[in-house]
C-alpha cells in the first residue's frame, strides 16, 4: 500500500472482503466536508432555537400589549358611561333648578312687610281664651320641618312633586296684595279700649277691595259673617293647620270649596270690629293661634340663608 493512500476494508459477513484505496487528500476532504456539515447543522439548530425563543418572547409581548389594550378599552368604556351619567345628572339638576325657580315664583317670596300704623281690628281681650293662642312660640320646629322640605329639592328630581305638594298645603303664601303691616301678632293697645290686649293675628292694610289669597291648598270650612271678625273665611289645610281671613268686603268662596294656594278668596274690607280697611289674618296650629309672620316669610328667609 502506498504511504499516501488509505485502505478501507468493507465486509457484510456474506460476501468476500472488499478493499478500497483512497488517497489521504480525499479522506481529508471528506472529513472536512462532514465536519462542516455537522457545524452547519449545529448552527442552523442554534439559529432556529434563537428564533423560537424570540417568537415566544414576541408572542408574550403581544399578549401583554393586547391585555393593556383591553384594559384601556374597558377604562374608556367606563369613562364614557360616567360621562353619560354626569350628563344625565346635569340635565336632572337643570330640570330641578327650573322647577325650584317655578315653585319659588309661585310661592311669592318677594313680599317684604312694611310695618306702619293703620287700620286695626280683631277680638277684644275679654273674648279671647288663654288657651286660644301661644305667646312665645318656638318656631325652630317649623324651620326644621320646612328646611327639610327645601333641602329635599336638592336630593332628587323624583321627590320634587311630593315636596311641592307639601309646601302648597302649608300656609306660607302671602295672604294679600299688600305689604303694609298695620298691627303685628301679640300684645298691643286695643284700638277701641286703649287697654293692653292680645292680638291673635296680623293686620295687613290696603285699599278697599284689595285681593285676598288662600295661603295654602285646603278646604273652606267657614265662609260668612262671624261676629267681630265680620265677613270671614276659615280654610282647613290639613296637617293641623287652619287659616282665617277677616273683615272682608266680599267673599268669593263658600263652605266646602276646594281652594289652591294663591287662589283669590275675597276682597279686603272693614266689616266687623274694625277701625278701617284691612285684612286680619290668623294661622291656627292644632286649634291654637300662632304668629303668621314666620309662615308668610319662610321661603324668603330660607332662600336668604
């Protein structure tokens, strides 16, 4: 065998042995080729492995981005819903404000009393029972009750109708088309006897036939002549409240009539025990006469607070 040749013996156990002679150059070439092929395969495996890892990382990143997008989308939907909710609330608040303005306008809050000497009247002290009136009445309960009613306007539009009805059944409307108060509630010098006596109402002076209004929804309990009160109207508003309008020149309602707050019920006069044209106005709570003025000015005072 030549020293530059390689001898390769091949046998499959059945045939005779075969001998092949390759030059060393060819052998080296084959070895290099095999090694290169193996290296190439190894590099391809490595590259493919790296790509697989990168693809997995990319897929993970894409999933994270999708999750973030979904979260942002849900937040956007939530913000949209909140925006619509706020818009609805603003519409409700505007509606509430309009209803409040209408209610306040109907309740005639602009009346401001002007105290002045003028016509007076009413019962003499001897005709008044001590149980018929309260001198020093605490009106905090009235203020608390009415404040709750007014405050409820700010809570929800759906409560508006009920609150409106409650206020309209309460005698808080100004009773006459005049602001002149000629005699307040409480002790005074009687205009007929010049003796200190109790005045169980408030006197509003004005021209003859000045319009007189019901101060709250109710039912006419009495309409006609009533002794020293002259021509008089008594209205039952429910909730323990009644109101009396006296010394009228003319009466426009009769017993049993349903009347509304602000409705014309008569005209100012000077009938009965009276020194001149005026309205003698009383508020009765559980049958006892109380100062009408806090009722007449309640809405105005509540708006000023």
